[in-house]
C-alpha cells in the first residue's frame, strides 16, 4: 500500500496512533485503543496500514513488539503539500514547545564505529538507527574532552560530518561537572529542552553526576573508559554493556523514573499475589517470589526446571527481616552484615521453623543476603516480605546480567520484570556458611576471601571435588554453561590457528588469533572481567561456533569467582 492509499477518513486516527508510538514504541494494542478511544481491531488495522506504507517498522523487543517510526516518510494531506511524519508529530505536540532529548557522548558512539572506521558512514548508520528507535526525543551528540582528545582527529571529523548530514546538534563538552552542567543548561535554552524528561548517555562519572544534578536520567555505558571508572559511579546509577542496550532501555522507559515506578509497582503486586517478579541485583538478575509463601516459591522451580534439592537464597531489605527467619545470629554474622551488607555476600544461618521447606530444600539452614541494588531493595521493602530468588535463567545455563538475557530464556514464565540495566558485579554472590565453629566458604563471589578474613579471621574453603551438602545454590559441579562447548586453559595461544572457535581472553593480547576473540577486561582488572563474563558467553553463543576457549584468570580476588564459574561452565572429560 502506498502512502496515498490510506483512506483519508482514517487519517486522523493514523496520526494519533503515530503520536502514541512516538511516546512509547512498545505500547500494547489494548493500551493504544484505550488511549485514543477506538477499538483494538481498529488499532490492528491502522498498524498494518502504517507498516505497509513504511511509516513504521515492527521489531521484537522481548515479548513485546517495538515500532520504529520513519520520520522522513511523507504523509498524504489532500489539498496541501505533503508533510513528513516528523513534521506531523511536531505540529501535534505544540510545535516549538519543550521537548525531551537524548544526549550521547562521542566516546560511546566510537565504541560502535571502531577506531578504524572509514569515513562518516558508520556514524551515519548509528545516528540514523538511533533517530528511528527514539522518535519522541531530540538527539544531541556531546564531544567531551576526554573522549578522543584532539577535536581535529579523524574520528572527530567523521562524527562532525555525520551530525551535519543528519542535522543532529554536536556540542563540545569540557571535562568536569561544572563545565558539563553549563553545556547542558545552554542546550536547554537553545533547543527548548525539558531536562527532567531527558537522558544523558556516556562513560564519564562526572557527566553522570552532572546529569542527575540537573534532573536528567544518566545512563552509564561500560565501553572504553567506562569500565575503568566504574568504581567512581554511584551505586544507584544504571549501567549498560553497550550503547544500543542503553538506547533500547530508553525506548522501553520513555518517561524515565515514572516508567520505572510503574515497573516496581507491577513487581510488588506480583509478589503480593503469589506470582514471580524478575528484578536486578548487583550480581545477576533474580527470579523472585515471596519467601514465606511455599506455593509461590514452587513456581520458581517450575519456571527454571530447577531440582528441588537445590536451595534458594532469600533476599532482605533490612536486618529486621532476617531475625524471624533464623534461630541464631552469631557475633560473626553481625560483624559480616555490618561490613558487607548490602552487598554480594550470602550468609548461611540455622533456620527457624517459619521458613518453608521448599526454600531450604528441607535443610536445617537458610541462606540470606541483602542485595546492593536500589531497585531490589525497593521491591523487597514495598512487598514487605523476604524474596526467595535464584538467578532468572533456565537451570544450569548461563546466568542473566541484563533483562534481555532473562527474556531470551524465560519469556512467558514470570508475571513482572523490572529492567535496571546491566548488573554491576556480574557474578553470583559469595556464600559463607556460619554453621559450626569455623565459617566455611561454599562459593566464591563478589566479596573476596581476603575481605572476609579481614573482618572475622581465618575461614575454611570447601575443596574442589569434595562432595557437598547443598546448604547453598550454585554448588553443582556443572553449572552456568553456555550452549557452545567451553574449555578452560592457561595458555590460549595454543589455539591461535584454530578457526570456527571463540577465544575468551582475560586481557588484550598481541597474538594473531585466527578464530574470534573476546576480551573480558581491556585493562586487566578481574572486576571488569566478572562484569562482562556472562554477557560475553551469551554473545558468543549467537555465532554457532564449535568451541569456546576461556583463559584462566589469576587466582586472586574476584578472579577466583570468575575461574569458578568458567570451570563449572566448561565441558567435563
């Protein structure tokens, strides 16, 4: 169907649907119908018309459809010259009134184009795709001083040409919060922006602080310098592995904090009604249910195909939630909670009889932790109950560190999902048993042995291969596995001439590998490797290769936890 074939008597509703989609590209048909007071059947008809006429393009975003608007497509208007979709939306929203913007720094754009990008074409492609993905926002590019250094560099010139061709404002942004604040306030005046509805996407902690101070939503991207400066970023800051994942989050949360608030409310309602809510923590995404509701907890095992002998960790938002679940809290436990909660440390206590057997696999112990993610704490606090939650993935498979990872494996098996971006730590929590005279490390994780011993003195470490009593999840010898067979080696260069494989390196290498290479930590920091581990394994799975060769990390600090996960994920001889 050509654009001029759309019946004019329906054009008004076509335009209204376009306006609604520009504000929320993932809005459901039922909601659109309620929004503009027409039938769902009429909405389906209009969506088909708009898609056939190339005004919109439908893509899948998890379980929902996402509609990308083609802003330059002309709409028919009998009796007057045609107007574009962009012009129509502008006229319907009040012309030159205040608008929302997405400001992206050149450093994260560079991460998509690559340092050797020839000409501005790759920038043009990325910017055009971004405009199509976020039609309700004004796009701005910030050339920050610490992105490329020399504004006259080849990359900067290519970006400048691309911005000029796409009519996207390009503004220089000096380093430092005060200078950046002045630039954003200048943009607010020049472009009539409403900063409270705008987003700033970058990889500089000072820029994120500036955005939040002005009321905008900052999205921190773990590319380039982003991973190196993560420790300087607020724990409440949303982080993302890539620019495109940050942009998809904006598309799904067009109202920022208001969109998140609705997701939290839906999650709380699901927990209170005995359902399942997916939520982010600093370690991995969890699949949660009311820990005191045995019927609700059983749904977790069904959704994951998880064996009932594998106990669950209960998540709390306060110390007061712990005491009714346990029969004893030792001085060591109090000291560890003081030192590491909220954080990636799970403590195994003697349980009280109030905890359902299905949570503990019938054991006389219960595993509890307080997560260090504000969305998790908000969910638990509002639900008013401890939440039992394993990782939100199919049992035995690679753990999820983004909401999309959860959708890929468990779509349709939960009642609500809260998308908080990527997980900061990236591997599961440390599990420490406080049963007996000397604490025993059951599973390494985000809190290291050295940190624990600095608080309570020497601890025992469960020896690999020793049969275990399942007081904690994550103790099966085979776990966290990708679809692609994986082996773990000290010297990956032995596989340099192998093709159709992926080599997963700890840090950059000068070895010319013939297979695909993936670097977990550009600066050789085990914490960065932990944050990227599961996302990298899932990415490799998409290529259909015959083998993953994973390089073992130094056996210290968080490297112990990363090695543990890679070892369990590897094929067993």
